[in-house]
């Protein structure tokens, strides 16, 4: 049992990990074919787990409704939305499920007139959230916060047309801040991320990091 | 005296002139071609730029589905400049020497040189002296039975990609635009038939530097892991406030009797940030199981959800609390970015978790999630390598793990010497990169680019 729960996953991680690394250096058509097969395997796993995800989602909301948890009505909405969309998908504007999904009909109507506006609403909330987050951050409580505040004001004003009216050099200063100090920090973070990625991958491939298996 | 003058004049001035005229006429006659217009009428006799040193080779570092046509920059004084946009080359290809030949395409100025394909030919300056064109496929007319094509209808064609291990024959036709209205070309098909066989390569030589760097990093990291196991007390890892605060956050959730929420990012299980987040989840789940608090984990991807369920379950078993594990708490929220944000925000607002952990790769939803979390009053710890989202987490969360700290978190939390050794090895890699950057800057500033080119793809 220990072999299937601990040793086998570690062996699989070792072989598939190195295989993926080696295949990256092999442009040969056989290497490409092997990589395509592995990718197809991932797609199949994805398709199977999608059903498990749906099962988990509906089960999670069913329990909420059953226990009458706070906001259980939203769970009812999840169930209703799921089955209404599925029924329209099966009906497929009179073409039923064996034909490709129709471009007009219930599914596209729900997508266009309910789903898309909801998404746009969520996205538009970002503007207000940015304002409230910026207010909290830009209070000059320390020297660092003060520098951040000044830099942020220069960049913000330099990016809008009024910036050039205040000073012709403001857009240039703003661009300089973005092109030099900002880019330098970005690249430093990027180097760290790349090395961290390599280090984590090696720890997993060699079975040193096992936290994803649940143990030490 | 006068005769002598005429003699000198004739010899030194007229003779070269006559020689020049004679040579020009002779060269023109030798390179003259008969120009045919679209209507098939004989037009004028014009000299054409013939590509010198034509070569057809198998494309290096590929899967065996491309060829490269190379030719020298034209140095002939009498020919048009190679960059002349009036000159173009038409390439035709066949699988048999005798045809049938099918069109590959037209090469129009400005032509690419071998130097423009450094992954294939390197960065040698001589590469600027050769033009290069990649042949990936050709257009083949569909086979039709007699009477199937109506009059005036264009025959249908199929784009065919080159196959590996096949010998292809290529012919070049030189075209020179002699008039734009109406469009007229002076054209000449070269007699030479070039041939080459496509072959797949077993090693991408352009990635040699990458292999060497990978070997170097692997050796360094493994050496440090080995060294750390032998000297577990000889390691110093700087304090990471966000990770030190994790115990406090879990303790707060336990004391308040509220749950802790772990929010996964929007990447699949095959991505390193998701795996790093999974490692952290394993550590957090173990602590939560020990503290007897409640943990909920939200997911955007069903595969990540399945892996999370196993990770958390194993952590609860390791902590000796398998009874406390609730599968429904490791839930799939939504498969769409903003639906996911809305679902998780709903959980935050309704259930008011005491601690929220955001780990993984995030996009625009990062601020929606963390700002809502901040408004609920939860202690928030975030970790991401998405550097466009780091500022949003810094402004809204109590602690933020920036970039590589996300990858170091699991090792830091476990305090295991062999894991910490990996972080040390990673630091040595960083020192090496800094050294290369400094040297590269100095050498490039001094005009010696060869050092930097060693690290280019």
C-alpha cells in the first residue's frame, strides 16, 4: 500500500519530470510525437476530472441547501443555472446533442445577455477596488510609503493628457520611472522566479519535496 | 609632336573606353534573357540578378519538416543591388527530380540573412553575407476529374507540409519587375536543380547553453542539499515575515472558531506556481489539523481540486486527525475567471474567514479577491509569481510573498535541512546570474558581444 501511495508517485514524478526536461531538447519528430501523446493524456485526465469537478460543485451546493446554510438560495441559483444551461445545450435550438452547438438559441442568449454582463460587472468593480486599495497604500506613513506616493503620482499624471499641460517633462519622467527602476525590479523578480521554478522542479523530480503528497 | 599626342590620346584614353564598351556589350549579351509578358509577347532584353552560391540544406535543429535555401549576397557589379525591391525569387519544389514542381512561394526584398536565424546558424558575422529562406511546405493543386472544374473557376489547392526523411528538389525562378502598370516581370528559371533530404535532429544544438546551465544548477542545488543534510545547523535562511505569520493566522482562526480559506490561483496542475501552492497547502493543512481549526480550499480547475483533496486528506492523516477531514470543504468554485472571483468573494462575505491564504498564479481577479478579503477583516497572506499582480496583493494583504518566496515557502515552513539546502543552491545560481550580468554589461559596453552571445538562445 505504501508503494502505491508514496513510492509510485515519486517514481512517476522522477521519470515523467526528466522525460519532459529531455524532450524539450529533442526537436526530432519522434520526440514531438511522444510529447503530443503525453499532452493528449493530460487532456483525457482533464475531461474525466471535469465530471468530478461538476459532481463536487453540485454536491457542495446541495449540502448547503440541505443544511439551510447562510445564503443557501445562491446555491439553488447555481443548480438552476447549471440545469437550465444544460437543457438548452441538449435542445441545441432543435438540433439536439448529436449536432454541433447552434450559434443562436438559448445557450448563446444566456451567454450573451446574462453571463457576459455579469462578467463585465465583476470586472468593472476593479476600478472601485483600485481606488480604495490605492487610498490605503498611498498614505505617507513612512519614508518608503512617501517615495511610493510621489512615484505613483508622477506615473499616474504622466500617463494622462493633463500631465503634459502641467509640465512637458512629466511624461518623460513617468516613462523613465517605468523603463528603468520599475523594469530593473521586474527583471530581478523574474530571475528569482525562474530560479525558484527550477529549484522547486528539481526538488519534486528528485523526491525531496513531498508536501504535495500530504507528508513531510 | 601632334602625331605623338594623338598616339598617346588614342592609347591611354580611347583604348580603355573601347575596352569598357566592348566588355559591357559582351557581358550584357551573355546574361541577356528573353523577357516574356503575361500575354506571351516578346518584350525587351534585360539583364537579371542571378543568385550566387545557391545551396539547399536540411534545416538544423528541427523536427525534419523544413529546408533552408541559402545564397550569397550578389557581388556582381553589373547586376542590380540585392536589396532592390524589384528583384524577387520564386521557389518551386518537387519530390522527383523531373517534377511535377509545385510553388513554395515568392521571396521578396528585404531578404533575411543567415544572421537573422541565430538559433540555426549562430552569431558569426560571416552569416550576414548569406541570404536564407525557410521552406516549410508548398501548395499542391487538388486532383480533379475531367469536367469537374467549371470554366473560369479557380482550381482548388491544398497546403502540403514537408515530410521528414524525404529528398526534395528545388528550382529557383528570378523575377525582375520592369513595369508596375501594367505589372510586368522579366523572368528567368535557373537550370540548376537543388536537392536536399529533410532529417529530424535528436538534439537542439541551439539549446546547448541551456543544457549546460541546467546541469550547473542541478549540480549546485544537489550539492547544497547533500551538504545541508550533513550540516543541518550550518544553514542561515533570512526571515520571511509572511511565512512566520502563518502560524499566527492559523492560531487566530482557531481562537475565533472561524475557518481559514485557501484560495488557489488560476493555473493548471502542470504549472510550477500551482505545485508550489500545493506544497504550501500541504503544510497549512497539517497545521490546521493539529490546531483543530476548519479549512476550506477553493479551486478554479477540477484537476487541481482532485490533487488538493488528496494533499489535504494526507496531511490530516499525517497529523493523526483523519476524522476532521471534510471532502466538501475542498471545493470547485467555478471554471471561469470572474465567476470564480464572484464565488470566492461570496464565501468570504458570508462565512467571514479569520485567515485567508492566496497562493498560486493570479490575474485581474487578484484585487477583487484580496480587497474583499481585506474588507471582511481577515488576516491575509498572499504569494504569487505573477509580477503584475504583486502590487495589488501588497496593497490589500497583511503579508505578501514576492516571486521566489512562493517557491521557498514550503522549505521554510518545514525547516527540513534538505529542503533548505535547495534554497541555498538556488541562491548560488542567483549569484552566478548576477556575475554574468555584470560581466556581460562590461564586455558589451567595450564592444565585445561574444560573451553575451554565449547566453543568448
